[in-house]
């Protein structure tokens, strides 16, 4: 600890001046000075803990995009594929930033990833001439993976049902949406949509059968019924 000779008070180690007299403080600890302990211990943030990793990832991403643009400039006959690389890198960082931001609430993070990746797939499909691969393959498989991931996360970290009930129901509802693509004739390959819809129905059925009472109790609590 530091010590102010004028005010005769002990100060924290990071004090540059005395807050009472604004005078200089001694750097040598005084005999018998009480140990200074903060009431709130410093908790390292994930950004600071993995600061070097994020910096390296940013550098490698920018370097890869720059190299791709250089190769594309030297070989223009191959098309403007470097813009797709840059777009893919941007989508990667958007998804990663959302995942880090929602790290404290895994069910909500998974649900956000379903919405975000589904929208990004739709945008990519539109930008590449709309071949319907986003609604045929990407969105159904994203919904299936999200339901499986949410069930695994809930079991591994032992989440109470109140923490993931609503998100699981919403993901199950999203999984039924591919049926609309089949009904409207937007997809030519039907089995991914059927697989996703079947998995969603089974997931919601299992939730109602095995957790029905808890689900109703939680809904009553949330809706104040």
C-alpha cells in the first residue's frame, strides 16, 4: 500500500496522489499497514483473456482477403470470386461477434444463430442468382442442428427448464417452417424439409410428453395466468 505523510492515511497501490491533499504519496509500504483487499475481485473479460487470439484471427482474415483480391486481380478471367471471399469473411465475423455477445445465455445464442445464419444464407442465395439452396438445404439443417445443440447444452450444463423452454419451442416452430416451402413448391429436393419438420414435431412432442407439466407451469408463470 501507499502512504500519505501529510494526511497520515494509507492508500491503494494504484494511487498516484493523495485524494485529500493532492500531495505525493510514498511507494514503500508502511509497517503495520493493513492489507488492502478489493470488495470486488477483478474478473478477466473474455475479450481481454483471448485478446491475442482475436487479434491474430483478425489479421489472418484480412490477410486472406487481401491475398485473394491480389490473385483475382492477376487472374481476372476467373471471375470476381474474391468478393465472395470477402463476403464470407464478413459473415464469419458477424456470426462470431453474435456468439461471443450471447455467450452468457446459450439457448438464446443458439436461437440467434439460427435466425442470423438463416438470413445470411438467404442473402447469399439472392446474391448468387437464387437457386433455392438456402431454403432447400441450409435452413432445414440449421434448425435440426439447433434443436440438437440446445438439447445437448441443456443436459451438459444442467439448465433448468425455465431457461430454455421458450427457446426450444421457438426453434421447434422454426423447424416446421420448411413445410411452407414444400406446400408452395419452392424446393425441388423434398427430403431435407421433411426431415427438419419431422424432427421438429418429434422434439415438440417429446417436450410436451416428458416436460408437459413443467412447461405449462412455466407458461402460466410467464403469462401471469
